[in-house]
């Protein structure tokens, strides 16, 4: 729904009206209507966490769409909107008035790192939604988040995260990566590793609550808690290696690096240290699904529900891309349902994944998986 007024127009997302500039995709004053789902999820996650007197920071807010939606659609005390580009500020102000949330909103025009570094232990929730990588902001988030707080961060640097540009990944995330057939999940794990290590430096543990990818971006919601011992335990427990054989597509996530493929004997690619722990908190996601029925104003509620229902079943790590496995091993591509049935009959899990349309999450080892495909 949109209404034009001169050089800008008014649209509605959730319960929030947004006056957006005509050139809303410009670097001056930015708003991307295509990531409404990501803002819907932010509203849902904050409603599910149940904040009452929370202080929220939308540190890279563009025209303020996400933070304004939180102010309007969640029960929070205060929302701080910030963006480095001064052209966004008039839109933040107009939209705060338009939605009658002005009294809850604080607006600044600063570098996010400066703002966050100055606001020690101020925020209950910080949102980092940059162009490219959020990694540059994690250290300052650790200064300004409260002793127990929550974060939402996204990344659009898919080449670095998906193994296409492994040198950029090493430089930016400190991980030697590689192109795999489960590259989208690997991207999320790399992103979580970077956040978890940045926070651990400042004695915070990090627990991913909900992680997903859609279109051109990755997004993670996580809880952080301050404490030297829990920070050390988190890193010790959750970091390890993704061992991968490009020759046969064998893979194993393990605490140890494995140099020889356990299927074909070739030399493996070792990716890590990387987050090998859980990337979803199923209990929390179920809470979000319940909460979704209470906030029925979301335009994308069916899409959100479908995504959440998928995430609940995605606890097995590292999906197989069935098409790539078939190509590599000269197998006929099976009907998906038949393959799922055959796996389940042998007591293996067999779930679809939002990461990949032709992907399957199963605890069957490659050898067994290939055998089952060939009989499907
Ligand atoms: C992807 S847009 C944000 C979109 C917004 N979160 C939304 O949901 O509509 C990224 C924004 O970050 C701002 N930005 C980039 N670097 C920044 C920095 N160091 N500090 C503050 N803002 C920054 C840009 O001006 C741009 O508006
Ligand atoms: Zn191999």
C-alpha cells in the first residue's frame, strides 16, 4: 500500500507508516522494501522476548524503518535510531511523528562505532544491519550492550561468507574457508563465529537464538551474557572444524581437524576454527511461532511461519545438496519424498532445509546416503 506525496511516498509495513524518499535505494537515505521479512522477524523476536522497559538501539537504521517498527509494534521503553548519513535524519523525525512514537525515540547522526562505544552498558537489544559485514561493529556492541542483552545482526557480504572469496573471509572473519555444497549454512556459522569471538574477548558468551538466510542476506538473533567463565566455556564447547572433501563431498563437523577423507581417502579441506554448536534455539523459535498468532498484522506472516517451522526441524548440521551429491557420484536424482521415506525407514533423520531447495539434513554418513539414493 503506498500514497505519493511530492518527492516522497508513504507506505505501510506492519502497523507502521513510513514516509520514504522517492530514491529510497540511494546511499543518501536508505530503505529497502525487499527486506520487510527481516524487519517483521525483528518485531516478532522482540515481542517473543517480551521486553517491557527495554532500551533498543537501531545503530545503522537508514531512514529508521526497523527501529520505528520496534517502537510502534513492540512494548519497549526507548528506541535509539542512528545513521551516519545526515540525509536519513529528517525521515526518522517525520516518521516518528507520523507514528506518534516521538516520545520513545532518540535520533543521532553518528558513526555507529562511536555511538556504541560511548554508551556503556546502555542497551538491552542492538540491531546491526549494514551494507556488507557487521563484524566491524561487534567490539563496540560489546561495550554498549547490558550484562544480559540481545542482538540482531545481518550480513550481505555473501562472497566472503559463502566461500567464493576465501581471502576476504580470512581477512574479515579470520577463518580459512572453502567453497562447499552447504555454503549457506557455512556462511551463517562463519558469521556466528565472528560474533562469538568478538564478544568473548570482552567476557561475554553468545548463544544463537535464530539464524537464517533469505535473498541476498544472512541474519542472526542471539543472546549475550557477561561472565568470564561462561565466555570461556562457550568458546571451548562450540568451536571446532568443518572437515570437507571436495573430491567426494564427504564432510564432518568435529572438535578436531581431520586431514584424510573418511570416505575416499583424499586430503581434506579443513575449515575453522568455526562455530560447530547449535545455530537455532528450538525452544525459542517455538515461542516465536506461538507469538506469531498474537501479532497477526504482519503482511508476511505465512512466510515467517513457514520459515520458523522449517528452522525448528533443522537441528542436524551441514545439509547435503542432493543434486550435487548425485552429480558427483553419477547417481540419478531421486524423488525427494521417496528419498526422505527411505532415510526415515532406516531410522535416519531426513528434513528439508531453508538453506537450499535441493538440500536435505540427515544424520546418515555419506556412504550410507549414497547407497540409499541409489535405491530410491
Ligand atoms: C542496509 S542500510 C540499513 C537499513 C535499515 N536497517 C532498514 O532496515 O531499513 C545500512 C545503513 O548503514 C549506514 N551506515 C553505514 N556505515 C555506518 C556507520 N559506520 N555508522 C552509522 N551508520 C552507517 C548507511 O548510511 C545506511 O543507511
Ligand atoms: Zn573424499
